[in-house]
């Protein structure tokens, strides 16, 4: 734009048509004072084009920055979506594992309850057996006490009846044998009762441990 040809008064005078000698001075004066529109318009156009180019550059740069920002936002959103999908998949796997653990714990609880019921049944049977043994022991003790009374009566009779000493001694011997047998039966029944009580205590302890194990288990998740 700066290379546009410069106009001079001489060239302007050359373009003016020939005039008379009287008007030559007036024509020269009017040519020197008249404005030159062509170079001014070229400068205005150049400035306008420069401003327009700057505006276009700034607009393109703004659009480019905006597109880059939108692209970055889209990529970030995609990464977040992928991460969220991965988290959902991991949570789904954890949920499935939790369900499997819950089912396994429920099975263990059911097994422990079954074992507890079985131990309760055995305990009740043992208690019933212990009660029967206690009744038998009481009967044996009653028989032993009867034999003891009979032996004492026999001893009294032997004292009173000196003549029947040998018979009384024989009776006493028989009663003593019966008494020994009764005492042996009483000792055996006592031992059975002690064993039954020991078994009952052991079963009671197992039952307590089973119930404690059930109570310590976490609640089954549905």
C-alpha cells in the first residue's frame, strides 16, 4: 500500500486542459490547494484491511482456543465416563462377591444350627438317661438300706437266739454277699451316673460353643 504513486502538482497541471493565459495563474493556484483523494483512500483501505485481518486473527485464535478447550473437556468427560464405568464394574464384582460370601455364611449358619439342634437332642437324651440312672441308683440304695436293716435285724436275732447262731451266721453271710452285690451295683450305677453327668457337661459345653459361634457370625446380607 505504501508503494502507491505519489501525485505532484506538475502531473496535475498536465491533466488540466489548456486554458487561456489569463486563467493560467488561477488554475495553478486552485490545483495546489485542492485535496488529493486517491492516496488517502488507499491508506484508509490499508488500515481497514489491517484491522480486519487482526480481528479475523483474533477471532480464529479465539475459536481455536475454544475448540481446544471443548476437545479437552470432551476428553476429560470421556475419561471420567470410562473411570465411572470401571468403578461400576468393580462395584458389581464386589457386590457379587458379597452375595457369594453371604450365601456361604448362611450355609455355615444353617450347618451350625443343625449341629446345635443335634447336640440339643443328644443333650436331652443324655439328661433322660441320667435321670433313669438316678432312679436306678435310688432303687439300689433303697435295696442296700433294706439289706443293711435286715443284716442288723439278723445280728440282733443272732444275739437273742444263741442257739441259732450258725443259721444266723449263714443268713448274715448271705445278706453280706447280697449287700456287697448291692453295693457293687450301687458303685457301678454311681460310676455310670458320673459318666453320664460328664457327657452331659461336655455336650452342654459344645452347645455353648456352637451358640457362641452362631452369635459371633455377621448377619446374613440379603
